[in-house]
C-alpha cells in the first residue's frame, strides 16, 4: 500500500458517490484540473449505472 494507492482509492470512492471532480481536485490539492484525471478510471459501479435506450 502506497500513498498514491490510497489517494487513488479515495478519489475513486468519492467519484462513485457522485462527488464532483472539482471538489476532489480541491480536496487532493491539485492546481491543474488535468492532474486529477490520473485518479479517475472506469469503475464497475459507473458502468452498471449506464442505461441504454
């Protein structure tokens, strides 16, 4: 377990709960919005919530 792994996991859980990327960016202390993208990835929960018409 590394600090990076904990940060990534924390950010992922916040995303799954519907927290805005802007808030996560602020909480993690990133200045650039592009930096927060390294903490995002497709989650199983996110895929399951997609509804195809």
